[in-house]
């Protein structure tokens, strides 16, 4: 007599997802280590896979090769983690957006910019000298940064914190230039400014440059 049917347990994908997350983290760590040690052109996908303990096929499927690894490493370093959360939804920027006082808002924004650049500084320095593929990643990052800065300036205008008639596009361009990684690199690395001094300078400069409403 056949045994009665027993209900199947629902499929639990959490273990597979966790394994994939660990593999992704290991691959990015291996890529960063080899990239900074050996240079972009010397590193192979096979070397990254071997160091991470996965197959080269796994790396190709997850990242699409070295260009994809470079862009993903940049994005993860910028954000500070690999969580699928847009920058605008992260706590630091959410606090900036919630704050009503314009000068405190700009100080919080300057602190956010400082934190991002401190994370990106070693990678930015390397990529600025690493050739055309790295340059394309940097260019994409700058386009994304301009979009983020433009959204911030638009937020200031929508909140009535900029003078009436302000050219928001030109104001966004000025803010984008002042908050760029090149200027951060020049002041903190080439001129030896402490991070707190950079943050104070950026706060003061944004406050005096942006056309805040009276």
C-alpha cells in the first residue's frame, strides 16, 4: 500500500543566496588586492577566481569580466557596502535631506562628501593612472556624481533654500566641481590637509558659494 503523500517543505533559497553573497564578497576582495598590487593589465580573471576560491566562470557570470569588476568595486567602495540601496536612501543622505537649517544641511553634506572620498581615495588614485578602461569607469562615476549633486541642488531649490531665480544647473556644476575627488586629493594628499580641515573648508566654501536664500 503506497505511503500517504507528505507535504513538501517550501524551498529555502537563503543558504544559496548567502553562499552567493560570500562568493561575491570574496571575489571583490581578491580583485581589489590583486588590482592594487599588480595593476589592471597584469591581473587575470583566473587569478581573481583562484584567490577567491571560485571558478573563473563564476566571476564572469557575476561581473562580466574585468571592466565589470572595476565598476562594481568602485560602486561598492563608494557606498561603503554591497547592499542594493541607492545612495539617496542611505542614512547619511537621508539626514541631509531631513535637515531644515541650510547651513547645518551643508555641513552634513560636506561630512558625507568627506566620508565618500576617504573610502575612494586609494582606488581613485590608482584608477586615475590605470589606462582607458579605468578612465571609462571614472567617467561613469563622475556622471553619476553629477546627477546626485544636481538632485541635491534641486532639493535645496524645492525647499526654498536658494535665492529666487537661481540657475540650478550652473549652481549644480559649481557644487560638483567643489566636491570632486580631484580637489579632495589635491588638498588632503598633495597639500597634507587633515580630513577635518577639508570638511571645514568644504562646508565654508559651499555656504559662501551656493546662493542661499536670506
